[in-house]
């Protein structure tokens, strides 16, 4: 459904809640996209290195880039190309960011993949903030992106700990350092308010606002993801972020079996998750 409009999705499917194939990228039903591919790079690295090793994560991103993925974001492509040609993990994304204009410099490409970090670092918020920001910097160095990853992962950590107000606690934790634009967009959600409009663009502040709304408000994991995807726009990414939040809220057992069986990587993700808990 990526890049489709809400009205086009509704016209074709009503409320879409099944895996369907051969959409935007002409892939079979249940095919994972760039979000999950990179989340898997992070998760595999965490397990194999027994902790966060940004150079190793960067190397895995480059190997995925070399596999010629059908979908890859602009800043990610530029950063991974630089990494491939010798930049260090903390140089490539920084350089691409400095060379980008406002409006094209803060995409959602790092927030969509960062959730695996929240499992091993759930109880160490200082370290979780640091590793979340560094994982972003590999391709997305803008503070809205780096702190966007931190806010998402602190929220997930709070949910895993059954916090009453996970988003408020996450925002309180990073507020002094994080950009006002990010905090200002998310504060109303933490107070239980719904913004007048929820955007579905690839701008990190919009994607995070919409996905956190859907992930935190829905009454089931399925509802969170279905709502996010049916909004159209950057569906795989907003669905991925909303799904990470909803997964932490409701637990993996609440994910619909009919979706899990459609995804080839389900078994590997299950196994990695067990091992991520052990890394902690
Ligand atoms: Mg996307």
C-alpha cells in the first residue's frame, strides 16, 4: 500500500486487514520491506556481538544495500553508499545530513528500524538513549531523527515495564536536549489529545506522531497496525512504528496468526527476540 492514499485503499479494499500481494512494489503477500530488513540487521548484530556495535550494524546495512533492495530511502541510500566507499559509521550520515536541505534532511528511515534496541537496553535509559541516537546517526544524523529514535525506544521500554504514561516519561527524559519541534508534536499525545490532523509523510516528526498515536490509542495490536496502514502514505513505515509500540503494549501473542504465517521471517524474528532478552 506504500504511497497509496487512504481513499484509494478504501475504494479498493474497504478497511484492509489482510496481507495482500503485488501492490506498490509488486511483491508477494507478506514480503518485508526496508524497515524490517534494517531492523533485522540491528537485531542480528545485537545478538551476535552481545551488545550494540555501530560499526558492525553499519556493515550489515551495507551488505543489505549491496543486495539491491527494491525499496530504499534517499538518505539511507546516500549514507550507505558513502559507508561502502570507506566512511566511518559516524561520518557518512553526518556528511549526508550536512549536504541536505531543510525539508529533505529528517526522514523516518532510522526511527522505523530502531525498536530491537529497546529490548536489551530497556532498563538502562541513559544507554538506551545513546544507542538509539547512534543507530540513527549511521544514516540520519538530524537531531529530530536521533531523538526520535530515543523517544520511540524509551516509550517501548516504558511499555515493557508497564509504565502508566510511557510517552510522557520518555519525553520528560529527553526534553532538555531534544529539538522543540519533536517534543512539541508529541506532547499532546502524551496528554491523551489527538492532533487535528495526523500526517502520513516520510518526515520523521509526522511519522512518529501518527504512529505513536495509533500504537498508543488502539485497543489491540491488530487495530493499531490496520489503522496506521489504512491511512495511506508511508504505510510500511508508519505501520512498522505503530506495530513496534503496539507489540510492546499487547505482546507478541496478540499478533494475528494469519499475518505471522504469511511472513517468511517470522521464525527468525521469534528466535532473535528470545536471544535479545538474553543480551540484556
Ligand atoms: Mg516506507
